[in-house]
C-alpha cells in the first residue's frame, strides 16, 4: 500500500474514540499518543514526511500490534497495519528502530535467535533419550517441527513436551539441528528489508530440506509463516499449523489416550493464534483439548476475539517494560484461578515475568503440559 492510500485510510477516522477502550497500552498509560487514535495521527505525520517527536516514536514502538483496536473501529480501519507501515517508513528514513531493536536484530543475524541465546545451546531442550536417535536434517520426512527462539531458549517445555507428545502418537516429523529465527521480531520492528532477506533464506532452507509442512509451537512463528511469508513470497506454499491444532486432530483420531486431571485453569487466547489469525483462529481446538484432559476452563472474556494481550507483543518489553508489567497485572487481576494457560511461549514467558515483577503467586503454563500429564 502506498502512502496516499494509507493517508486516505487514516482520513476515515471520525475521532469517535471507541478504539481507546480496546487498547491495553492506552488503558495503562492514559496517554492519547499511546492509543490507536493517537498512533494513527502520528502515522499520518510519518507518511507526510513530517518530523515526529521522540515520544511519538516511542508511542509507535509501544504498540503490541495486537489488532484489538481493528475489531472495535466502526470505520473498519486496519489500525495495526497502518502502525506497522509507519514503523517501516521510519526505518527507511533512518529514524528507527530503537537501539534496543538494533541490538536484538544484530544478535538475530549473528546468533540466529531473538533472545540472545548461545547458538550451541539451541537444542538443550531436547532430552538425552531422544538426542541419541535424532537424525535431524538427515531424516527422510517432509514435516518439520519448528520450535522457534522462545520455545528453544526461554520456555523449553514448549519445545520438549510437544516433541514428546508427537513421538508418543507416532507422528512422523523432523527437527533441524540448525534452526533459524523466523524473523517475526525483525518484521515487527519495521526492518522490512532485513526481514525479507531472512524469509528468503528460510524458504530456501525449507526447500533444501524437502519441507512441505511446518508445525510451530509459537504464535509469532505461526503468524510469520502463515501470514507474513505468504504476503511477500507468493511461491511460499508450505502448509503451516500450530502444534495444538495437530494434537487436537490426534485427539479426535483417538491416537492418544487421555485420563482426567481434575483441574481448573484460565485459558488465554494469544492474539497471533486468535484475532490476528482471522478465519483460522484457534479458539475451540485448545479448549476441547484441555477439556479432554479433564481441565475445567474459566474464561477471561466471553468473546475470544477480545482476549486481552499478554502485554509483550512486538518486543515492547524492551522499549517500556512498565507498560508490559501493568498490562499483565491487569490481566492477572481478572483471574479466578491460580493457573494461567497459553498456547504461545512468548505469552507464557511474559506472564512469568509479570508474576515475578508484581510479586504474585500465579502459575503460567504452556498448554501441552496438561496433555502430557493426561496421557502419561
Ligand atoms: S494494535 Fe493493540 S496496542 Fe496497538 S494500538 Fe491497537 S489495540 Fe493498541
Ligand atoms: S475507533 Fe476508528 S474511527 Fe473511532 S477514533 Fe478509533 S480509529 Fe478513529
């Protein structure tokens, strides 16, 4: 979309301010610049090549790109898309991203992960028992279990447990010894050209390894592969699924035997598996899976599309961690259970961070923990 089209879309805004109630970053800051409406106005300055202030730059970079505002706007303005496009333009102008993003992107290029992990530690999630027989790239298989940076380094059980469940179900898949970063962080930061180079490199890697199906554990990887890669590379024809969807299918095929756990938890819908995944949103699958495990689910909100953001999308923790902590605290205050469950390791990681920072006693888990406990 060119700038004239984006400016035209912004001009449809009627300043009704309905979107303010949908935006978690506005709710915790009460700063109009950090609202969807405010960010649209800043974006308009960017597209008109007008100078923006440092605070306005931060306002764009504290947007989680959760797309909650999009659903609330009576004018159907794709606000998250416009905010992202403004970041891309700021990078082109040499005014962005921020130093924190530059450092992380440098790490991604050098170490092939977005969390500063040592490349040699990437496979430390893989239990010794499996490591012995793992063939990695050498395995004849067109289905790849792609773990991503958060699962590999930060929330390791979201790599280990899905791997183990798929093995138990006799599912045929392979993993890569030299797995790259999906590039979602780079894309979200507005570094479009670097991101596109990464996508191209990864597509070639998948092709070289004969991959026709990718199973991911992370919402960010799902969004990147199934939305962003397809947008820029029309030839990208790999089938992409979240591991929860795959395990849900195995459940329906009676490939796993479940026993009841008798627990009550709150399930959180990650935006990249939910409203940002549009018609393919994974709402019923994770719930049916948890129910099959004997887990009773308390809902945060009745309309799953309106689930609050975890507070960490688009790397905002590095820009302003206080926003992230406050959003997480507001979410925790709504909980009626001590356990909070998500299908995205980034959300789980942030919930643990928020719990620690606010000195709370909530436990945050990745969804497959319950499946493994139930099928053991
Ligand atoms: S995408 Fe999310 S954080 Fe960004 S302006 Fe919209 S509601 Fe607020
Ligand atoms: S809801 Fe839509 S029309 Fe209303 S202020 Fe927000 S962006 Fe503008």
